[in-house]
């Protein structure tokens, strides 16, 4: 069952629907259809618009698999044990290729990478906090 999400945006004079709600509202007589019609009766001059779901901002922008690979190559031990584990996780080692293993997901590999190199995680967290502070100070200046 689809969660019905209808928002009345008085500032923009719009009735906002999520993509899923808009699709559900196309079925005559459905709950989504009836709720949309009620909103249109209550706000006859408002436009009905479909809004995209807001996506999370990338917290670790630039932390790609390629970046991880280069970082590991520069900071691995003499036996390249961390790189071997990374290639296994990515499905790129000879053993992984032999059995047709797929890559683990980005979230899991990122967590593993941070476990190996906690300084990288701390750097990104510090940078996020720094940028958040700067944005908040700018917003406070504009409000004043």
C-alpha cells in the first residue's frame, strides 16, 4: 500500500504530491484520488504539482572506489594485505573472478575502508561539521 502524501504549500499556492501518491491518485475512486479531490475542493485556486523526493547530500563526496584504491596503494603494508582484501570485496581479485563473485555494496566497503583508515573518516566528519557551521553562519547573516 502506498503512503498518501499530500502537502498544502500556501507560499507557492500548490498542492504537492509525491510521485507515488500522484500515480495512486490517477486511479478513480482510490483513497489517494479522493483525498486529492478533497484538497482541490478546499484549495480551488492552487495548482497540483508532483515533487521529487529530496535526496541526501553526499557526506563523503569524492570517496569513490577509485579514491579508496589509490589511497590503499599509497598506505598499504609491504605484503599488500589491505589491497588484497579490498580487491576481494570489490570482486576484482583472482579468486573472486574465478567464482564470479560480485562486488560488495558501497556502504559496506566504505565502512570497511573507514575501519582500516579511521583518519579518513575523521577528516570527512570534520569537514562536514566545518561546512555546516559556515552555512549556518551565512543563514544567520542573511536573517539579520
